C-alpha cells in the first residue's frame, strides 16, 4: 500500500497592510530579496490594482528555507493570499489598517506578531465630518492586545520623517527589531544598501524602527487623546492682567483652566478690557450656577460658559483674520511648516474673498448699516470688490493694508458686526439664564450649542441657522424629561452632515415638528449671508 | 511613457538560456512570448496586465533585434483584430487585456477570428480581474471561450507552469487552428517567483514576408457559406485536434494520493492549485510542497474539458469534488454530463459544498473540502491528526467583542483621487454648479474620474463601460428643464467615446453636457500615452488635440479649459453649458496633466535645478490653524490625501482643524475652492524660493525690516498683557 510522504517545512507567513502609495510593495520586495539572499524560497503576491490610488491594500509574503525544498525534492507550493488565523507576522503601515487586519481575522493570539504604526492617515469619512469625525485609536489597541500574540505599536511614520525617509524603511527596522524573522540585522541593512536609493536616510529610519521594536514594552501604552487644559499661572506681569488672574482664582477650581484660556483668547483678540467684560459675564454665571446647585455638578454651567462665551466673544471677522495673518509668529510658523531652510525665502499668498457683509460689518454701526442697505454702494462692492483676492502678505503694500485692517481692533466695539454679535450673545445667554432655573443640564447643553457656529460666510450662516433651530428646540424641550440628552443628540446630528439631513430627521422624530427644508429643497452650499 | 519604468525588468528579457529568471508573473509571460518566437504583440493596458504592455513598450530595442512588432492598440477590439495576421500566415501573435471588460470589447473580432480559425498560433492573454483587488463587474471569461470555441488555459500559478502554458498555448493553437486564451488571475500576474529561461527566438515567418507574399482563402472569411462550414469545422476537426494535443502533451496534470484515499479526488482549475494545496495543508492532508493524500486532477486547460481524462480520474472513485471559481458553474455542468453519459456513478460535488459566487479564498476552499470529506470520507479528516497541526483557532478571533467593536472605528478606505489630482477641481466645480442650478443626472465613465461617485463628491449615477459616459446619457435626449451631464476621460474618448459618445450626440442632436477629462495620459491604467498625450514619444504619434477631433465630429459648442484648477472658471463654464440656448452637445474639455505623472516628470528636474544653484520656486499649501474654524467644508470639496485634519492645539477649539501635510504638491485646488465657494481665508500658498538671487535677498531684507518692525510693535503689546 503506497502512502504519500508529507515533508516537514512550514512557511513563514507575512501580511502587510498598507494604503496605496505608502510603499507596502517596497517593503514586501525587501523581505523577498533579503530572504532569497539568505537561502530562502520567497514568494510575494498582491492585488494593487486601482488601490494604488490611495486605497487600502494587502501584500502577502511567504518564506521557506531552500533546504526544506531540497529535502522534499520539489519546489514549495506557496499560497497566494493570507488565510485568517494562519499568519505569523502582520505589518500595518497605519493604525486603522491594523484594525482592518484584525477584522479580517489575520491576527491570532496563538501566532501573530502585529507591528503597527500608530500614526493616522484619516479617511475621507473622518475628516469631512463637520465636527470631529476622528475614530478612537485606542479601540484598535484594545483589540490588538486581545487578538495578537505580541503587539508592537509606535509612530513609525514620524520616525521615517525624522530620518528624512519613508515608512517602508522604519517598518523594515521594526520587523528586524521585533526579532520575528530568522534574519540578522546585517541582512536587513544589506538589503537596504543593495537597493541603492536614499540608502543613508533609509538606514537611519531603519535604525529608529529597530530600536523602538527592540525596546518595545510587552503591551503598548494607550494613546493619549485627551486635550490638555492650560495650567493656571502663578502671576501676570501686567497689573490689570494680574487683577484678572486674581478674579479667576476666586472661581471654583474646576473652572479656572478654561477661564485662563478664555482670558488669554480675549486679550489676544481684543484687549484687557474685553477680557474684563468676559470675566464679569462669567461671574454672573458663577452666581447663577451656585444658586442652581452647580457645586454638586462640578460647576458644569460655569465651565460651559467659560468656554463658549469666550468663543462667542472672539467671533471671526476681517480684523481678526488680518491680525492673525500678519503676526510675526505666524510668519515663523509658516516657515517651519513648509520646512524652509534658512537660506530660502518664503512668501505667502492668502485666498480672501471679502463680501459686502464683512466690509460693512467692520464699519461703525450706523455707517455700516446704512451702506449695507444702500443699493449703489452694495452694487459697487459686489461688482468691484467682492471677488477672490490673492493677497501677498509678504509684500509691503499688502502687509501694511492688512496691518491697518488689524488696527481697526481699536474701533471694533463700535462696529456693526459687534452689535450683531453682542445681540446674538445676549439672546443666547438670556435663554440659558431662563432655562437654568428649571433644567440645569439643559442650560449647559444650550451653552454647548454654540459649537455649531463657526467659520465664515456660508459655513457660518449654515451653523447659525442650525443654532437657531436648536434654540427653538431647547425652548420646546424645556420641562420635558431627558431634555438635555435630547438636545445633545440633536447637536450631534447637526454636526453629522453638511446638508443637515440627520438633524432634520431627528427633529422630525423627536419634536414631531415639520423639518424646515433647506432653501431650494435640495442639498446645496449655502449662499453667503451675514449672521443675523 | 508609463508611470513606472521597466528598464531593469527589460534586462531580464535578455537572460540567456538556462539562467534563473526571478520576478513578477506577468513579466514571466513577456519572457515566455519571446521564447516562443512570437511575431507580434498587441494589447490594451489595464490592471492586472498593464505591466506586460509597459515592459514591452520599454523593450523596443530587444523587440527590434528579434523582429517582434509591438503595438499599443487603440482598444481591445483593435488588439483582437490584430490577430488577423495569424489567420493566413504562420506567424505567432499574442494580444492582451483586462478581462472580462476587455474581452467584451474584443468579442466581435474574437468571434470572427475563432470562426475562420488561425494558421499561426494566436494567444489571447487575459488578466482575469476577479476577486479581491478587482475594479470591474464580477464575471468569468470562461463564457467567451465556450461561445466562440477558443481554448482556455488556466495554469497553476507558479512561473514555471505559466511560462510553459504560453509555449504550449501557441502549439495548441496551431495544432487545432484555434485561438487560445491564457487566463492570468490578479495574484498570478503579481506573484514573485522563478523559472529557468530558454533562448529567445526570432519568429519563423516575418510580417514583412507576409506583406510581400500576400495570401487569401475565401474559406477562412466569415461570410456564407464558409461561416456555416466553420461551425462544423470547429466540432469536427478543431475540437478533436485540441483534445488530442492536450492529452498527448499532458497539459492537464494528475497527482496521486494515498492508496487509502484512492476512492476520493479533487478536480480543480489550475489557477486554484496553490490555494487548494494550502487548504489541504490546513486540514493536515498535504505538505508545503504539493504532496497530497487526496488525488488531484489539475485542469490547466479549463476549456475544452477532456472527457476521457475526467472519466479516467473518476473511475473507481466514490466521490470527487470540483473546485471551480465563479459562476455559472460551467465545468460542473459539463462534468455531470460526461459522467452521466458514460454511466459513471461517482458522486460529483462542487457548488453544493462551495459557494456559487465569489472568490475562492483559501479559507473558502478549506471549508468546502472539509464539508466534502465530512460527508464522503470522515476518516480522511481523522487521520490528519497525525500531521503536525497548524490549524487555525477553533473560534475565530473576529468574534471577540473588542475585535467586533472595530467595525465602529475602522473606516472604509476605497481608492480615490491622488494628491494634487487635476480631476478633483472638476468635480468640486461640478458640486458648486449643482449648488447653484440644482442636482442633475450625471453619467460617469471608467477611469480615475469615476472616484467622483465616492465621498466627498458623491457625483454620478451610472457607469456603463469604458468611453461610454456620453453614450449612457443618450436616452435623456428629450426636452426638459435640466440637461444631462456626462463625464468621459481622454483614455475612454480615444478608446471609443469619440464615436459612441460624441458623434452619436451630434448625430442625434443631443442637448446634454459632456465633460472630457484630458489629463494627458491613460492614467488609471498606469499613465500610458494616448493620441492626445503631450509627451514626445519616439515610437508613437502624439499631440493630437481632442478639440480638433470633436470639432471634426461636428460639435459646435466647445470650451477648452487648459487649467482644471481654475475652479471658478470651470463652474462658470459648466453653468453656461447647462443653461446656454445653443443646440446640440455642449462639450467641455478640462485639461491638466495627471499629477502622478507630472510629479514623476517634474520632480527630478526641480531637484536638479536646485542642486545647480538655479533660482526655483516651490509652491505648497497650508492652513492657518487659528483662522481655520474646523468645519471641514474645504475637505468636503476636495478629499485630497494631503488635506487632512489635526488637533487645533487651542483648548477652546474642540473640533480638529484642517491641515495640509508635507505630501502637498501645491496644485492650488485648496485655495481655488476656498475662493470659489467663499469658504474661509485660512488657506495660504507658500512660495518657497530656492537659491534666491541677490535682488531677491535685498528685497526680502527691505520688506523684512519694515514688516518685522511692525510685527514686533504689535507683539510687544501682546507680550505686555500676557497671562
């Protein structure tokens, strides 16, 4: 009776998950070249196709010693694709791709070493959200700790950039440092050298990846996604600012960091007096908060007011934009951001589009209102001024022009825009005050709705409209159970999509109120209109 | 010029006989063609066979030496028709394309070719774009082989077998006067492996000889009565000849198993072989070298099925399992007929234990084989316990709650427009035009521009095939308040869109708007040249403007926009096209060079200029985080990979702000969109002057002195009041 002899020899199986253009193919080729040079049989396959254009894709490598093939007397038959549960090493060139590997079942607690770069390259869905659509990176780490035999996570993209190289080099280093492949460091480095392109930088990135993996802890630490609040400084140089600081310190501890941020923002935005106004408003809230039992609620009302009143008071106008664009610190930031060397010159061009509303808004109240209603002036501005302007901030004429606009800060409190914004804020705060007596949590949510108002022109206008609808909703919700939670979910819906479909749906469902169709009854980019 | 240079790979084509070739599957095919004495090669690029075309385009010198003619065909139909040279003359010819889409386009020519038959070997190398990584509808090319009666090779996915299949394919074609299709799956095209080379050989009979000694035979031409005779010839002569060749040359392979399992067997398509072996390995029934306890019958030729081989394999077996990927189950139906006719009672399993549709991954086949054995030979699975187990975990980790939770965070990441892509502003403009004029019916085409259907643009309703964007708006040729918009790429335009779309719209007086995306290359397939390419290509005639062609076809309303990044102008032109009272098709040609190719072309020149000390300016974009409001409206009109978000760094600003990373190529889309859509002033363009001149430096010093003084003045005020 004849029996087929099964020979020993199991391939090492490696899956590389990357995005098109990241160099996953280069990494796979390096592994193959190194293995072949070391007397191994190596096979790699991939399905790049159209995924080369930034999509997610997998490269798959199998390695088997040539000696085993000799012993078996025939070449190995290696698989063309990874099998879930049958992969020794998974390399993810981006954090969410590590998540994808686990979703596909490629990572198993019995076998798999998972090496992932913790950096994020946000997907369109994440970055296009009107609010914050960024996925929680720690979910991937949490899953990785369960799914992988060994999990190594560090920012290999940043290491590559530090070395002036690309991520394939630091990933290659991490593979070497993790000691998961039967090749010595020399073999890895020789492969990079043999490639002959950008060798020095690649070796540097390789070394950084190697060290990180070699010294990696048993389980990677959580990624810190908290947003630190400022410390409360001990003192301030200017006597009036010191008074402000002293006032802040009389507030409950929990509210102080946000108050510091608010005061800083408003001094930066306008002047010390403006910050004094702010603290006066906040003192009012603090009193209100105390009456409403804020003590037991971690002063949530005052905290929300500290944040959103500061944001509301520092509305975006031409003066603010001109000020920020002309600062010396901004010039320095641009230079460093574009990586300019000391012997290079950098000039910026701004893309501005001044509109009638903004021009009038920057003028004194009455003049501004009169001109805004003047057909002649409006027509002139629309014809002559209201179009895209390429502003070269680094040239004298443009700089001085912007500098002067920034100087209008002195008359800001008398401008039309300021009057509009102030009225708006007053109305909002009055509503909060009215509500807090009945429903503390709802009042806090009303304050937080200010988050919807941001940006300029159409964006601002859209946020403004949604804000108004939520304020109306708040009034209707008052007295109902779960009013605060409902308003919060409405706010989340308002930030879910540009067209406001989610908000319409929720409003219709929750309040049984007819959803206001957006103008024109279709998805659109809002036409410019000033906040009213 | 294609996206990737194959100078290194071309050298491999010169390897002398007996050396070891190491490289990609599709390159091995290229080498095999030269070893087979091919006389001409033609084709149309497309994944997964683009590299075959690209390598040959870069291998002009070696092809000339061997006397091989190579053509980048206008379409797959052209490529298939090229095989006409093998009808009367003993010249071997090969053509290649992406399938099934390319085979669809080619099928008219293929059917004619297959009817009359061939004298010289005719090989159709199809890149079967099926399963993971595919970008097209999921169909089988198998049907084409059956309907036209061409033979279909599906070799085991190792380079040795693939190369042998090319050589065998030509001989089979000649032995049976029938064109032969060689199916290359996506992964086989890209697999890295090795084989021992043979010498390249010159074609035995040259194209020039054919031209100088023309031959004709009316019996080979598809016209009655010959066409009726052809059908009988196919079944009477060519089929038996093919069967005889396949049997004698042992193109299909039998692998014996254990005697104890001699009453079982697996029948499989050659292309699935490696996966089947791995599946058996996972069940403890095979090793890593293809030694299997269960006997295998590997069909390296999947059409025609060789009845005698099937019967011989099934004889004395209780049950066999057929592994046939895709649907319909043509082979399974065929095997059932064969077994029944012969009165063989062997049980045939197939799609009953394996899925009817979808890719046959290793896991799918493992499960199928396991189900088959559980029913027909449970002891086979028991015996596997003796083999060192490497079976995957019993409960897959995907069921772990934390892994399941990933569904909420891991975002889909489909392919999209590259950084700086000139097509992005076209769709930004279209989105803005729709904001003004309402939503329209938009017909899409095949090409990178089809990414418009995805977020953030969400534009487009249908795609009907390459170059068929305008054609698929044909029915909307009725009076209405709104016009249809069609998109077509320059690749599709030259492929067939000029006639199927443009001329058709002129002839039928279609009132719709057609946007032709002219990015100087056939970009989606790897940046190959086309007639309207701007590059100087020594081997091709380029620089034939699209506008001249469409004016020639009779279009009166044409607007050529030579910079797609001018979003406002594109939007205005689109709005004009949608509202003008002019009759007939309104064609907008939007031109800017494919950024992937442009960067490849420009970057080395730029670096060289910098090194040489020349004054050069590099542009890139940025966002002022303190001005940015974190609404991301700019991203919803862009989706550029280099335009992302980051934490604002401001405790009061909760939402992340837009951020342009270092991969920015300074295309200008961000600024133009912000301006055209009146978004926000946070974008800036930074011009970085490398090697500034003395004049530059003096000017900068003067500016710096004044500006610096003013900035310090203002900074001092803030510093005084710092908290």
